[in-house]
């Protein structure tokens, strides 16, 4: 076990380079199962989730060479030996379900226990399975009732699929499966996140025929075979957003390098509403909180291009010290306010009612013993600790390790008073 010790710090100053996207690299790694040839994935972040995905692919028979010190993973799935994913790996990471479509195509069957991950809501796989059924797969309902996805298919055929909700995971699984299905698949009400665009770009390099990605209607023309390729993963927009919030709430001045501003339009807009000064330069984004007073604003999370649910808890940390009350409405996950209790231990006095949180603002926060209730909440309480009086002790930081590469080192380079203690 390990924990973070955070003390009130000076405003964050300096520059930080954003790592490759966690939410992009995991589906791309899963998609490498679709070819027998070697795939070279560059800008892969050295994260716990990436390490787990490497082990999962190896357990399925792929040869995986993770050079995470160099931010690279080589995957060769020449011999997919088994169709069953081991529970001890799947329970550690929600993204394990992403191998479902590729495994089904390579072996004719996929058996995957329902995965774990952050406890931020149900995040059901019904839409994943709905898409695969429409493509011709059969699902063992008795196994599903026991918490195991057992899918079979001799071959998959293209069709038209409508998603009841623009699920990122379902969109990714269906795109992968449809790439090697017979005929054309039309996916309607698809998720539009940049990470899905990156996955489609990777697949198209491999020889897939995917159009319309980044919109709500995607057309996939099935091909017979995909080839191995080399691909650079996009920067992590949530990591970039986290450091932008940290710069603003500490009244700092931070240059954020390796970032795609178009991926962060909603976050940038809300930070500006709060008084944050966000400018684009040739080197990256500059986020400042020392230009204007920080004032309240209201936030509602939505599927992309709306305000991202992954930025809800870091942004709530900012609102605890903004002038005036704010309201945060969470529409994506029904259980993503667990961090409120941790903020309140530090004096935030936030009230919740269903999917609505009311943040009074103007609070003098105090350091306390708190828990990283999930990945993004862990980063949020770290940022809160930077502006709270005294020492904040954060436990269960393995959540943070899942999604932020070299988080402590990057913060310390910006002047943060934070240390990691191994117990």
C-alpha cells in the first residue's frame, strides 16, 4: 500500500508535458488482436492499466513487449491460443471488456467475466452485447446471469445498429468487430470521443474501412484481413484538463505541452467562465489563475463534445474555493459523487441530491485524511490538498496510478509540495 502526503503549496508554475491517452491506448491495444502481424504502439503511457492490459493480452496468447520506459508497446497476436480471459486480470480493469469483439473474431468465441475498475456506477455491457448480437453473435444468457459474458460466432455480418446511449466502450467494441465482419455496418448514435477517432485511425492504418468516426453515425465496410502497423497515441485530454484546473485553482501559471485544444473545448470554456486565463501558444496551452478572481459557475456532464464526466471531480475541487455557489449535475454515471465526502472532510460543505451537487464555494479548506475513491477523484483530492491548510493524507492511491503517469514527479516539477510514501 502507498499514500500521498500533500501540503499547502505555492502556485503551480512551469511547464508539463502530457502523456499519451489512457482511454485511447487501451482499445488500441485490444485492437492489435485483430491481426497476426506486429503492431507498434508509441506514446503509450506507463500506467497500471496499460500493464494489466499487457498481461491480459499475453494470457490470451499474444506476444507483448512492453517498453514503457520508452512509452512503447509491441504486440504480435500471431497465435491467439485461448478465448477465455482470466478473472484475476479482468477484475482489475473495466477496459478488459474491449477484447470482446477481437477475441470473438479470432477464435469464434469469447468468455470474459464482467470486469471491475472504478466504482463510479453500473456501466453495463448490454450495449456491447446488443451490437455483437446484431452482427450475428450468440450470448449464453445463463452464463451472463452468473456475471460471465460467453459469446460465440462462426462469422459476423454487417448490419445497422442503433445505440440507446452513445456508449464509448460499446462503440469501440462494435467498430472492432465490424471491421472484419462480412458486409457493411452502420452504427447510429455512436459515441464521438477523440479516443474513438484515434482507435478508428489505428484500424484504418491496418486496412479497415471506417468512415464518419467523430460523428454520431459511423460506417464500417468489413474487410478480409488487417495488417500490423505503427501508431502514435493521442495526448490524454483528461490529464491535460487536470493540470489546467490545478494551475487555475492554485493561482498559478503553467504551460501545458503535447495537448490538442480542440479535445478540451468544453473544459476551456468552463475554466474561462470561472476566471481562468487560458491561451493557446505555439508550444501548447497556458493556464493561469493569477489574472482574475475565481468565481462560481454551473457544470453539467454530458457525452462528448459536452463537459467530460472524467473532469467532474477535478472541476468540483476548483469550485470549492470559487467565489459564490455552484451546481454540478452528473448525467453520465449515477455514482460519481463519492468524492464529495472526501471534500467535506476538508471543509467544503457540499450538499448532494441525486445527481446534483451544490458547492457553496468560498471555503477555507483544511488538510485531512482522505481516500482516492476513484481514479479522477484521486487527482481531485490531490489538487485540493495543494490549497488546503496543513497536511492532506490520501490513501488508496492505486486508483491514481491507473490513469496518471508520473503524477507526483510532474506536480513536484511545478512546485507542488507532494510526496509518495510506500507502506
